[in-house]
């Protein structure tokens, strides 16, 4: 459609913009056709884009909800026990106040610390900023990688939900560290923050990003995002167990 049915403008070879939109008044021709002629038919290109998007979401949904056709009873009830433990433990972490750093005294903090320090080593080759940020990235990338590998390689969505739970907990574990960027009260492996402030990761990160005076908001955002992701992991794991339970019943 070269001539606009609304304003009468006729497109010239020098006009820019998409072919389906009038350069003069901005009318979208496909919407005008749908509204005027009572049809919802879209141009072939738009139909193809919609089909690709729908196909991508459908494949992702199928991937994340896949369960085995039949579930072994012993394996299933073991997963139920693990899910119940993580459900209780997850609520414990959610209810903690990140400003108190109670999460820093948990067993999971010690697990995260291993990958935090390893992240510093891995990212040392990418410059000083990435070397400092690499600790936090390390403790987030490890559970993320575990979750992705379990889903894509093993087709184990319940295991993937546990990896996502760990990722959420690790993100929440960073919130007290971020919150301490100016206070410098947390004890570090290198000593007390106030004694060696240059070793405080998030003080350095936020100073470099000129965000040091927003550390409380960033810490709150990290804790809130971790909470939401942990709730999502719980829902995902519970849904997978429900589907496996139905397969367990049909297989008995």
C-alpha cells in the first residue's frame, strides 16, 4: 500500500521507515485494514514473526515443564523430602533481614563463599573491575550453570528448580555485602572492613560505578529479587512434583 487511505500521502523512494506505516501521519496500514474491513489478517512478515515468537515460548514452556513418563516411587518420595526441606529453609532465608547479616552465618554462605573466591581468580584476567566483581559473579554463575545444565542436559526440571533456589539464595546472600559498602562493618576474610576498606568488593564496585550513595537501595533490590526468584523456584519445583505424582499414580 503506497498511498495512505487516511491522509492521502503517497510514499516516495526517499521516504524512510517501515513499509507498513505512513511516513506522513503514522497510520499502520495493517491495523487500518483490520479495523475498516473487519479482518485480522496481518502481513506475511508479521504473521511469521508471531509464529516464531509463539513457537519459542511453546518450546521453552515444554522444556521447563517436562517430566518423565513414569516416576520411580523411591526417587519421587526422596524428592518430596528434599523439596520440603528446601521449602522450610527457603522461607527462613526470605524472612531474614538482610541488614542484620544473619544470612552470613548460614551454611549456604560458606558454600557460596567458595565460589565467590573462585570467581575472583577466574575473572582476574579481565581487568581490575571485573576481578573485583568476579567474586559476586562467581557465586551467582555457579548455581545458574547448575540449573541450566540439569534442565538442558539431563532434562531434570526438579533439579533445575533446586539450582534456581540456590541462585536466589546466593543473590540474597550478596545483599548484606552490598548494604555494607559505606558502613564497612562486615568482617572479611582479609580482616575487618574498616581496617582494610580497599578489599571490600562492593565498596570498590559502587565507587567505580558512582553508585556508592545508593548502596541501601541496591541491597534492597538484590534481596527482593532473590526473594521473588526463590518463590518462583518453589512454585516450579512443586509443579514438577505434582506432575511426577500423577505419573506415579498412573504407573502403579
